[in-house]
C-alpha cells in the first residue's frame, strides 16, 4: 500500500512541476546520471589445469569436452579430428562454435565421446564445445546462444511399437 501512496505523491509532485526524489529533473541530469546496474556476468569456470569442462549430448551420443587456450588442435578419443571425423561436413559441424565466437585456432579441445553414430557424436562434441567455451569466456554466451548451440537437440529415434514393423511402418496388408 505504501508503494501506491509513494507513486501517487510522486504523481502530485510531477503535476505541480517538481521532480520527485530519485528522478532527474532535466535532460542534462538524465544524461549525466550513472548507468543503471546490469545483470552480473557469469563467472569463469576453470579447473586447476586452466581448462574448462562441459558435457555435450545429441541423440545417443555423450561427449565430455575440455578446452584450454592453444593452437586450435582438436583431439577426439585420442585421435586427431581429421582421422576421427573423416567427413568434412562433420568437421565443419564441430568447428561452428568457434566460428560464431570468432575464436578459430585459439583453443585446444580434448574430448571423449561415446554412443550413437558419427553424426550424433559430432553434434554432441559441438554442444560440449559451446558449453565449455561459454564457461571459459562468459562474454561469448550471447552470440553462441543466439546461434542455438547451447540448447541440446532433443530429437531422438522414435521407439518401435508392437504390431508394427518399425516405429510407424505397418506390415504389408494381405487381402487373402
């Protein structure tokens, strides 16, 4: 109730031509006022070895990702990215977060990935790199999130139902 009285008294003061307390009276006062406090930035999350860790998931694949400043080398399950992901499209997928954040060749990535196929694993590594990058540099959260890389892609294979050949495919109909 006191908030309403306060705002009504402020309204009366404004009608009388006076500026209420805490409100700048002129444009000059408004322009020279200190900026309003913004949301605090997230803190860096770094381990004792100077790495940032995150988990990425896609379909049935789970990737554990560590990033640290370096020359841009990406190691997956102990193998180089060109060896593990032979298809160039998969390498393109895992490098997308660095392109959006404009950090190509600035971080070394070490990750272990299990489950799923190569496409799902590449998506899991991309998700993990995006999460780890935003934990190492919280400023990059906005562009990476705007690109949609922080959201886990929840699409998975639909389960098979009984009485069906696959998830939705029926057996061939026989009239006789």
